[in-house]
């Protein structure tokens, strides 16, 4: 999404007019990858900073992951979107159109509710876990996404994928078995560690289901993968997720302590506000770019890219928050990276096979045309 806007700006320069579409596509994808890694890392570390400096409202941290969706409205209106855009083919009647709109709305509500629940579980996990451990558990999302893609999108589980799932499972088990004393912060050990681990594990499963279901929605319901459809999905999904979280925030009474929390924030009121604002901005950019990668490649590829933060966030946590890198956590990281590489290699093989199939199909088409002539 943002990568596409970036490429459109570059195309105004004559030196870029001769660049082939394939190179433009991969430059755009690379730009999106950089945004995913930087925004996910920054958002996670800002969430940890919020907790370390006196913040304690998990509903607020959950809200930050989706509450910034109004920032996408300028992109939506400034982008060249056709005035007329139907959700179904023109040969269907008005009744079918109404049914399709309600069907699409139900999809938005489902995705938004699922996203809101995942955000809340993730916020609890970040409260009770050191940020390095929190990041490592994210790798389980690859395994969950494989399973959901198998059932929802008919993706095959190959030897490399199975190996990746096995390594990621062992990596997670090591994190459960260790007694993590790397953080001296509030509620970072004992039973809270187990609660945090379980919440983050379920959040990873939920995010994987969200991505896999999103890919299925684009393929079977929306049936178009354009910038307009991506922004529509992000805005409505974030809107309903925000509604769910706001209901929880007010129902739990958590909103009553926000003023006191801001006044008691160790870094000051301005830092409190800026931490929240930048956190919301990073999460929103991350969301739109991940969905953009889904439309350009697949949910599996988007998950692989998000897993690249496996070594990045723990290293940044050691540098910024002075967390200790225990031996078991280091082994867990190595296994997680190994699992990621196995997963990525299978993606590479799938891409080669796809290109070979396309080339073969083109050759057969050319032969058929020659024979007909």
C-alpha cells in the first residue's frame, strides 16, 4: 500500500520510466518489508516502554493497535478510486447485490471482533512477559497460519513446512520451561509469566486465523485485490475492533484511571501522550502494509516477513531495556530462526514452481496458436 504510493511518486522521475513492472513490484514489496519490520519493532518496544514507565491499562494498549485507523482516511480519499465500484458482477440483480453487501459487512464484523480479541490477548501478554520472550512467541504464528491455510486455503504442508512447525514448537516449549528472570519489572514472573505466555500464544493463533481468513475473503468474496479493497478492509476491520475494545474499556471502568495514570507517568505527561500517539501510528502503518503484502503475495509470505523480527526485537530489548539473554532463550531464538528459514525456503520453492508453471502454460498457449494458424 504505502510501497505503491512510493513507487507512484518515483514513476514521476524520468529515470524510472524505463523500469520494468517486475522490478517495480519487488522494489515496492521490499519497501513494504522494511516498513513491516520497523513498525512492528517500534510498536512492540513502545508498548513495553508504556508498561515500564507506569502504564497499566491493557485495554488502552489494545486500543492503540487499531484506534489509529482514521489516519487512513486521507489516503482513502486522496487515492484515485473509481466513483462506481460494484461488489459483484453487473449481471446480478439488486437483491443479490444487497445480500452481497450484508455478507461483506458480516465479514468485517467477524474480522474486527477477532482482531479486537487478539489485540487484548497480546496486550496482556506484553504486560506479563519480557519483550524478548513476547517477540519469540510470535514465531508460533507461522505454524498456526500453516494449519489454518491448510483448511481454509488448501495450502499443502510440505517437509520443510513440517520441519518449521516442529522447530517453532520446540522453541516455544523451551520458553515455557525456563524461569525467566530477565526483567525486574512489575508482574514479569511466576504465575503471571504463564498467564502472559498463554495469552500471547492464543493471540498468535488468532492473528494467524485472521490473516488466513483475510486471504480467503479476497479470493472468494471480494474477488479483487486493489488498493481500494485493501483500505476498505483495514478501515472497517479496525473500526469494529476499536468498537469492541472501547466497550471493554468502559465496561471494565479502566477509563477512569487514565488521567491519574498520565499524571503519574514517570517520563511526564508529554512523553505519555507521544508514546501513545507513535504507538498507534506504528501499528496502523504495520496493519496496512501487512495486508498489502497479502494482496501482492500471500498470507504465508506476510507471516514470514513478520517473523523476521524474531532476532531483531530481542536484540533491541537487550540494548534499550537491558534485558538478559539467558542460554535457554538464546537456544529458543536459534531454533525459531531455523524454523523461519525452513519456512522461507519453502516459499522460495513455491515461487520457482509457480514461475515454471506460468512459463509452461505460456509455451503451450503459443504452440496452440501456431497450430491453429
